[in-house]
C-alpha cells in the first residue's frame, strides 16, 4: 500500500488498485481488497505452484460461490420470516374474530 497524490494504492497479484480517500465506499473497498489478498495468500500457501492467473480464477470462483450461497440463505430466511408473519397474522385474526 502506498499513498500517491491523494490516492491509496494496493497491489493485487501485481495489479495496481487505486482508491481515493474521499470515496464513500473506500472502507468497503479496502475490506474487499484485504479479503481477496487474504484468499490469495491462503491459496499460495496451500498450492505454491499455482500461477497468478490460476489464483485469480480460483479466488473469483470461491467468492462467487460464497456470494450465491449467502443469497440463497438470505432468500430462504426471508421466505421463512414471511411464513412466520403470515401464521402470526392468521392467529391474531382468529383471536379477534
């Protein structure tokens, strides 16, 4: 990480990623970069012979898989919540009547 003329620069597999400190999503961007670099380092440790392009693809696939799993879990949770709310509303309506 280096600071150049109001920009913070990160290195991800040799690619320079620059962020401006005034960006509102700067904290999230840094967290994402840290996560990607952590995943890369984990893979490099367990499979040191992988090329950078292979590392990039494997990290992208892993993070995309996790994203889809979280989306599915979220949708399932929302459906369960909706079902619980409907049941609660029906119980309340039957008590009122």
